[in-house]
C-alpha cells in the first residue's frame, strides 16, 4: 500500500476526485478551486523524491495548458504547515491556472498569500 492510499483510508487525505495517477504522483481536482482547472499533485509516498516529482508534473501540466491556450499562465505552490495555511496534513502541490482578467492586478503572484505584501510595486 502506498502512503497516499493509507492516508486516504485513515482520513488524513480527503481528496476524492482523481484526475490522473502514476507510480509517483496522483492528481486530484481541487475541491475548492481558485480557478477553473486548479489541480492538486499528491505524492504516492511522503518523501523528497516523490514531492519533487509533484512539482515537475505540476509545472509540466501548467505549461501544457499554456501551450494549448487553455490558460495564459499558472502558479505552482505548496502550503507546508498550519502557519502557511496547510489544512490537509498530507503533502500536495497546487497548480492554479491563471487567465488574463481573473484578477484586477495580478502583479506579485504568490506574494498575495499576505495581501498587503502582494503588489510590492504599489506606493504606500
């Protein structure tokens, strides 16, 4: 049994809508998507190698969407620990497609996790 299967059985991982899976990474549709196409890349085992494969897969799928003109850009990231906003305590990497106009001023990207720090180019 893989770590993700065990975590799902124990309720530590709560994802149900599986989009794709490989030996190293399972991809789920996010239950509360930030944008259309928001995916979660979940390692089959809780180790560095599998987590890094999640980043690789998320980046690859993000680029595929840009090339196919499904979205204009994307963010890839991970919340690690409660202080960083993690609510499901099994490692997972988000790939959030971005489209022109989905936010009035997207400058700062992932910096918006702390809203007043998002756009560092705005005069205070």
